[in-house]
């Protein structure tokens, strides 16, 4: 709903811009702007070089935590896909005064930072009888227990160009609330070399008795054996990607003004 109202509201503000500059900051004024948008937060310091133009310096952090557990046919699988991105930004904006309580602005930021992504998966048999129902009925092997895991850590260096639109509603001369809509139209990612590790261990039944009546192996006197544990290491090389998105991210902001 907020995304659908943002652009029409800002367009009306720009079209009805007036010359009233009661609350518009003056050259030399400063502004601190913290903002939040879901799982992302930013803070921007602005230095006004004129009544309508300001330099911007700040930072942004975003995170994703996605932990899931699934149980299917006696097998429990836990997955973790967590990531965090942090970057600094520098940019410029132009302000448009609408009234003594309302102002809009546009501009562009350049960002540079890093990202970290962690992927983990763990699987464990919690019901061997149910798990073995899906096994090959003609096999002479039945799994008793199995534990396997994999882990990958991935680091990247990220940069991009971010146009933005915003507006502020002044509650006092030194404080306003507002929103800023940001578009990551160009993004460059340099992925550093990474390493994935996989491990597995467990036990199983091995039968040498074939039941001709049922046409399958009998496990009544089967021997218990340990699965051969293994560890697999997979290394990836560096990679380079260029992308972008016009999907907007809207930050709710608070704004503090001072000399």
C-alpha cells in the first residue's frame, strides 16, 4: 500500500512547489536522517551547500535470516540461509519546498561495501522404518541412521548507483518525519573465492539372505555396519556480476536539523 501511494504523493508535491522557504534548510545547515525499511536500516548525514542542494554521507545495513525445518519420509532437514550486507554511501540531493510544513527531494547515491552469506544444511534420519519404505525393495541394504551436513561461507564486495525520491513533513523547524524511496538500478558484485564443506556418517543393515517368496532380501539376521564417513571440500573461484532492479525500497525516516 505504501509503495502505491508514495509516487503519486511525491508527484503532487513537485508539481505544486511554491517559493515559501520557511522550513527549507539554509546553506551551511546540517541534517541527520535515520531510516528503516523492513530488515534494512540506514543513517545519512547531509551538509547543505545551498538552500536546495545537499551532499550526503552515510551507511546502510540489511540482513536476511531464513531458518527452516522439514520432515519428510522419516528424514529431518534443517536449512539456514543467512546474509548481511553493509555499505557506505555518498551522494547529492536537490530539495523542493512545497509549503511551510512539507518538502520533497530527489537525488542519487553511490554505494560501496561488502556482503556475507552463510548457507548450512543438516539432515538426520529420525524414523528409519519410514525412511526405508522409500528405498529400493530389491536392495540388500537398509539405512539405520544417517547424519549429513554442508556449510558454505561467501564474501563479496558490492557497489552501486541508487537514485531516490523522498519527502519530509516538518513537525518543528528542527525535526521532521518522512519517507525515502530508493531504486538499486545498477549493482556490481565481486564475489571472493569461497569454500564449501560436506560431511556424512551413519550406519546400515547388510543382508545376505534373499527371500524367494517375497522376492526381496530378509533383514532378520542382517549385519549392522557403519557407513564410511566422508568429508567433501569444494572450492569456488572469484566471480563478477552486474545487475540491478527497479523494485523500490521505501524507508520511513526521522530528520534532525542543526546549524
